[in-house]
C-alpha cells in the first residue's frame, strides 16, 4: 500500500485532497500540519476514523521532525500544501511567509534528498515531490492573455514572492540533485472548508451576519476561479502521470471580477436564505444582501487580473474541470449555510473578518 505524506493537510485545499486521495485509491495518507489559525482538525473529522489516515502535528521547517516522519512512514510521495497563503496577511507581516513558504520548503527538499539517499535507487525511481503553487507568482495580466508554464515570474506581494522562491528551489533541486519533483500552479480556489478570510466564504458569512461586504478598489480585479475538487483531480493526475521536472498550470476558466462574485453570492443567498427573513439584517432595517456592499481602499500592489492557460495539463494528462462557476458557487454557498458550526469552530475568536493588509508605502523619492 503506497503512502503519501500530505503537508498542510488540515488546511483548505489540503483537506479536500486528503479526502480525494483516500476515496480514489488504496493509499495511506500521513498528514503533517502545524495547525496554525487556518488549519483545523475539524476539517478532517470525517476521515479521522479511516485506518489509512494518520496525523502528525509538525512544522515543515522543523528539520528533525520532518526527517523522522519520512524515516518512520517511508512515503512514495510528498505533496506540499503547507503554506501561509493570505496576501493581506503577508502585507501585514511577511516573516511567517518567509519561514514557512521558503525555509519550510527548503527543509522538505533537504529531507527528501536524505530520505532517498538512505533508501536507495529503487524507491527513488517511483518517488515524487509535488509542490503546490499559485498563479500569483506570475504577477498581473492586462485585459487579454493567460499565464502559461513558460510565463516569467513577476511576483508583486510578499506572499507571491515567497511562493515564487519556493518554486525556484524545487526546480533547482530537480536540476541539481535529480530530485523527482514537479510543480503545479493553480488559479483561485473556492469550495468547502475554506477558511473565512478569503473572498467567497468571507462574503457569505458576513452577509449572513449583516456585516459590510468590503470590495477592494473598484471591484474590477479579475480572478480565474477553480473549484477545489477540480483542483484536487488535477493534482492527482500530476502526481500519478506527470513528468518530473515539469510544471502544470491548473485553471478553471472561470474568470470573474470581484464585484461579479459578490453580486452572485448575494443573488444565491436571496434564494437560499432570503434577506427578509434574516434577523441580523432586519435589526438594521436592511432588506437585501446587496445593500451590504461597501467599497473600501484597495490592497497595496493589488494584481489586476489573473487567468490560467491549462492547455498542457488538459492535453498531456487529460484533465478537465467538471464545475462551471455558477453551479460551483451555488454548491459552495449551500455548504456554508449547512456548516455554520464548522465556521464558528475554525474562527474561534482568532479572525472575525477584520481588514488586514493596509500597509503604508514609503514616500516616493
């Protein structure tokens, strides 16, 4: 029975991938997670009883702990989801992003090399190290065009820079040491179990609580939305059939600007949980969710548009997204309506929707 080590497996995309791996294969799955504010074991409660699942609380930057996990569990693959991932938080305080997203990846790469050298060439032939990255490493697009695997990196936030650095390290360890590593770069994910600091869950929960719906700048920044289940299938294909040394872009071809996304959420909520029956809105004499929309100061360095060209993974690995954005968003809104207890548990006073990332720029020379 093959063993996968999934780092960051208690986070949003990681926990969805753990479910996918357990349901799609006979693999054992060992989750490593530091359990920061965005990682929560409640997101894995439904798989905890599976005897193929094992959890280790561990910081990927912990040199000794990572090596002990590899020595003890002898995995055939490492899938690295572990990352600080919120752009606003990276503006507020970049240090954690450097420590986890760069130093942590370095420690994983070093541990992987040591592990393969100790286990011999037979394991190395089948071993894979898969780095889960983001389209934000490419920077920003104009009104046309898409990011491909050959687009030069041009990160504009501390978060994006830390992920770009990690990608370069992964590529270098493949080229220099022969580590059988791959990279996937995805567009904006949405779906179940996403921590409510990100746009879609934050808008859903804020609307239900009668709070303002903050829209950065003019609301016309565009993202290519990818349902997390489609992303997990793409990761699985890259892990099973991708070529070491290659990159694969995974995008949902669901381009929407932020204002369109917020408007769509308000429309779906009016159908599934009408505003005129919401006590939080009634107490403020508000009759519709759309009235909560509030335009706020834009994020510093806010990239204008992302869009992914996923031709390579479609043609080489046969991946296709199954969710269109409208159906995927509706199912996501319904999931949050049905899991209010999970939402309250993961927030638990650590994050209540407050604005982050309003760093002051230095004066122009």
